[in-house]
């Protein structure tokens, strides 16, 4: 409804992502904070909708998936326009698409109007992120220097070595394997130091960029008091089945649907930003 566009899409940042859909099998959709609705649909659905789109760049020679983009904030997209009525007719009557959505809206100055109240007559549930804490004891950690991205022999490790080490730690891979091991030969990169206790916090949910910024600011405050830690990290994983990864870049699943970024923040507040995607993705900006 256009009331939703006026109340939420055009005011603040509104996010939506289809839930329990597979990007390489199902029709999926996402609403971006810039007001663009992105639909990733199969060939049959695309032909039935009759909306203008483009072939997915990860379809292969025989196009089986299409991307449709509708700018809900376009000045020409209003209730009296042909464009508006065409899109509404296509999605509601010609080929009704029904999804479960994850929704979030960020507008610090908003009073009264919320997504929960707007959808009160629909089936809607407020979800909170799942938070887990754990302490890692006697952990081998790479030695890092903020101004040495490539690392230095016997002095510091590189950004790539840190990224691989983080993956091992987060997946609970042993860091002191032997070359004869059949499971893993991975070891903590050199030089490293033994840390008596490391703290790991995992937050799982539909977490919007504005909340990530708040987390980053809080993490920077960590170094405001004398601390033993020289650096800390914040890793953010995008949804594996989202139709986009960065901005409006098309996202595909391929083998794992990876799209993530990682901040490494140092005591002097220098930072590294690492970004990674899977095979079916544009390179990050």
C-alpha cells in the first residue's frame, strides 16, 4: 500500500528480506533503505509478471532467473501513475507473490508510528537477536601491527593470515595441528602470542547497518580505559540467500552464499576493513 511507502520507505531507513527462501531455487525479494524493491525470480514467474527486468548475471547460457528492480521512491511512482498501477496489478493479481518477511525500520525522530502497529492486523511477531557469549582460554593469537598490512617476517602477521585465523577460531578449529593430521594441518600463523582469555560474542538476527555502527562505536570505547588487548574484531555476515550483497550488487549462492566483512580495530583506533564474497558475487566496493 502507498501508505506504507509514505510512512516508512520515504521516512528513515526501511529494510525487508524474504525469510526461508533459497536464492538459487525460490523467488526472493529485498527492500533496500534507498527505497528500491529487488525481486529475484525464476523464468516462469518473470514471464507471468510482465515487469521489466534483466537476466541474472549468474544464470549461465540458458537464462533461468531474472532480476526486477522497482524504485518505490521514484517521483513517477504514485497511486495515480500507470507505473504504480502496473506494478501493483502484476504483484497482487496477475502473479500474486506471497512471502514471509524479516522487517526493520530505523528512524530516530519517529514518534508513534511503528511497523508493529502498522501490521497489527497481519500476522507479525517481534523478534530479538540471539546473543551468545563464550570465553576462549589459552588462545594462540597472531601478532599484528596496524601499519603492516602485508606483515613482516618475525614481527607481525598479514591481513590474510589474520582472516584465515579468525575463520578457524570462529569454527572451533584446533590451532595446533600436526602436518601428519588427516583432518587439518592448520596452525596459528607466526609470530603469535598466547592469550590467557579471549572473549567471543555472537549476535544472530536481522541486524541493520545503523546498529552495526552503534556496535563499532561501543567497541572503540573499549580502548578508552587501559586494557591488555592490542586489537579486537567485528565480523558481519550477510544472509546467504539475500538477492543482494553490497548496495545493489547481485548476490548468488553457488556453494555457500558467503558475503561478509570484518573490522580489525587497534588500540590507537587505526582499523582494517576486510570484505569477502563467494563466486557468484560482484566484488565489494
